[in-house]
């Protein structure tokens, strides 16, 4: 069930529960709740429930659970021939959790034709706390010791919630993602939640699933 009634206002306690994701609004797609904070307990509760924060500076914290949901199953990862050739050339040194704060900072930088970013200083600090607690991870691509691409996200159970990626060199973010799923794996990943579909992730095998299927997968991945 979806609704166009106003979103739910969260209680101030970090452990206060979120409403069921079935109550997310249709317009805007997925808006579920407002307020609260970015304490580790609340963020982990959100991701475990299929919810993520997304808001701009000056706004209250907005919590989302859109439908359909874009996901990528590692077993369905498709590496195009041109990307396979590029990987064989080893254009980057790829690492994991070597420069988490730098990756988030680069993801937060305004992109071309954008004057602002949704990753505020408050968000950066929140994910750095999760990283220090062992839940948030980054993959980095280096070229001549310069960080040229990467991604970061939150790992809960077998679910990797991808938050953002950046690329300053051709294919850097794609190679970071492929490395996450084929080389690093973090020993557990069986589904990547990419939230909203993009063209280049669809070409790598991502697809959209319904909210009911997403909930079923969430129960399997997170328990």
C-alpha cells in the first residue's frame, strides 16, 4: 500500500521505530518519514528496514523507501566486453577501506552542472561514524597515488547499501563496483541496494524489483 498522506514524523530517540515502508508516499516516490537524527542506531535501523536518508542542507532529514527498488545481485553482474578489456589492462590500483573519508568527500563534491550536493557535512560525519564502527566501507581506485574513483556504502548482513560513487577517470567507479563484488566481496554480499536506477548500473546487470520482492530479499539478507 502506498499513500499520499503527509510523511511520518520521527520521535527524537535514535531507537524509535520507523513506520512500515508500505506507507511511503507515491508522490514524491518513496518519501516515508521526516526528522530524527543520523545516529548510528537510527541509520542501522533504517537500512535494515529498507530506508535511507536523502535531503539537502537547510531541510529536515528526509527518509525514503522508493518503489520499484533498484538492486544488483552479484550473481547477475554483467561485465561488458569493453570493461573486461579495461580491467585486464589494470589501469588502477584498487583498494578497500584505505581512504574512506576521502571517498565520501569526493562523492560529496558538486558534480558538473550541479551547484550543490545532497551529502552534507552532517552526512559525511554520520557515515564516518559508521565506518569506524565497521559498518560502512569504501572501495578506492588510484592512479599514480591519486584517488581517481571509488564508492562507499553500508554493509548489514548480506546486504550492501550503496550510497554514492564518483569517477575522475574513465571507468573508475565501474571498476570499483566490480572489484567490490568479485575481488573483495566482504565475504558476505549477496545483494547491492542501489536505490534508484542509473544507465551505467543497468548495463552492469542492475534491475528494478517491486516493494514486496524487495521486502522478501531484505528478510533474507538482513534477517
